[in-house]
C-alpha cells in the first residue's frame, strides 16, 4: 500500500511552488536583461520600469524565504534565497556584455535627429574655456596657493600631520547659521546635497575663475608646474561620508593614516570627526609624506579661526574673496568642457533668503525635460543671499546633458530654480536659451 503524499510533495503543491518561484524568477530575470539594453531617449522608460520589476523580484524572494523559514519549510526557504542570489550574480556577466557592446555598438541615441533650431528664438552658444585645467589659480585662492607652495618645498624631516580643526567645531556648535551662510557665500566652497546628505566641497580657481571639477577632484600631472598630486577636500554635515572607501581616523591619531599606491602615486583618503561633522581629505602625491593633507587641515583651521574671531555676518563678509559678490543683474553662462555635451554653469543670482538653487533644461521645440534627475543632482547648490537685489552670489557647477549626439545642435532653455530653506514653494529666478549638443556614450 502506497504512503499518502504529503502536502508539500503532491502535484498540486509542486505546481504552486512553480508558480510562486519560477514565474517571478523569469519576470525578474527578463527585467534584469532589459535593464542593460541601451535604450534610446524616447523609450528609456522601459529600462526604468525594468529596474523596478527587478527590485520587486529581489524583494519577493527575500520575503518568501523569510515566510518559508517561519513556516519551517527550510528547503523551500533556501531555494528562495538561492534564486535571489542567482539574480544578483547575473549582474556580472550582463555588465561584461554591456561593457563590450559599448565599444562595438552605436552610442548615438537619435534625440536630435530631425530637430531644427527654433525660429525667432535668440540662442547663445556656450563660452569656450579660456584656460586649461592644469592652470593654477590666482592668489585669491589662498587654499590652493598654500598647497602648491608647500609641495614645492623640501619635505620636513619631522613632518607629522595635524588634523585638528577646533575652530570649525566651535563654529558648528555655537554659530551654525553663520557657518552655513559663510560656506554658501564663499566661492571657494560648493555646498550641495548628494547621496542623501549635505556636503561642502572645496572649489578651486583655475586661471581667473572659480571652477568645480567632476566630483571636486583637483590635480596636477604636469611636472613643469611642480610635483604631481591629486586632492579633494569635503565637509560632511549629515554624519556619513561622501566617499565610500574611506579611512575614519580620530584627529589625535595622525600617524595612523594609511597609504597605498594608486595612479602611480601614494594615496590616502581619510575622514576626521569634527564634532558632529566629518572632514574628508583625499591625497595622491609622490611621497608617503602627507603634505597636501597637512596643508589642507592647516588652511581649514586658519580660515575658520578668522571667522570665529568675530562671529557676525558683517565681519564675515570682510573675509570673503573679492569675487564672492558681484553687482548688477542676475546671469547664467554655460562654458563648454572637454567633450561635447559636458558643461560648467556659472550662475550669479540673489534669492534674498537662505536656500539652494538648481538647473532645469528643456529642448525648446518639444519642451522636453532634459536629464531631469541627473541635472538637479549635479547643479544643486546652497547660495549666498542679501537684502540688496543688486548684489549677486556665485554658483558654479559641472554637469552633462545626455540627450543628443556630438555635433547635432539644438535649442535648450536653461532655468534657474530656487528652493527656500523655509520650505516655501520653489520659484524660478531666471532663464536663458542656449545652443547645445548632447554627450555621446
């Protein structure tokens, strides 16, 4: 006499397991494949929808595994986890395939095919950069000048990095509003939101202009200009670092800075707690002596000690560089970068209250919103303000327009929007039309 089949081994049960395991797996796997297809601009929604389906699939199998373990159906629970791991592991071969297809397939997205420049609309061409990125800034950029000059000196035998910035800690604790306004107004700082946190990254002058680079890394690889280096200085306000791979180090343990060879130089990337803030400092240089790091922390303390000496706004204004505040009407300029579709935006405006600005861009003839999420992420910045509408404050950001191809120009309207810290409705400050091209991947 045959033993009766259990509920878990009956044909109906197996069909049910097939329904709850394999059909969701096939849907998530298909969505994962669709995510890696380079869709044209008009059907990129397919890739976005596919990513949501894929993430929903991962969540489904994780939840199913938890449920089965709770039901003590251990085998089915591990099976669900195994399928989830399989979906995650598919990222590796799909990424490899996408990488090689990027070299062999067309990178054109067809966005500008058939587009005509709008009639009767004044279009401004972006300015050409009048400098090379390696050109040192003017003496007005005292932070950069100190780093370059110290790198040119012999290395002291007793060099020990001093990572203390007590003045920054005092300002943050006792005069946080003043510190925020100073950083937002100073052209040498870009204060922005990214990765769910607020950061202030040091902006350098290149030639006569304050210019942020991609992610705020500044370098010199021309030995005719002195020792080679690369660096980035950032203050993190939200308790988490901007960089992912970073060494957290107390300011009283400078000897614990770890270095390793990267880009043919000695690299360190540290985060130092300063009260509830973090100061991040990246350095690549020719020797293990941390001269850039030492100088950067010394310059930070010098800058914030001067601000702390007379902690009120009238005195803080006197510490700002001459180029911090201009006079006249608000303006926006685009400057072409090293490839078509990559630009720097130089905005001068005065919103009259604390808050941040960001850019929106639209193709004029179809009013298509260009690179919407990416553009806001790349161009948001807290900016200075005053009660005098004739005073204008600087925002300078680096961004990419992804719609279109090289040498296919079209008209785009760039708008400057303001989000008040008071949580009042955001408002448009100014706009200007430009003749631009998109970046080809």
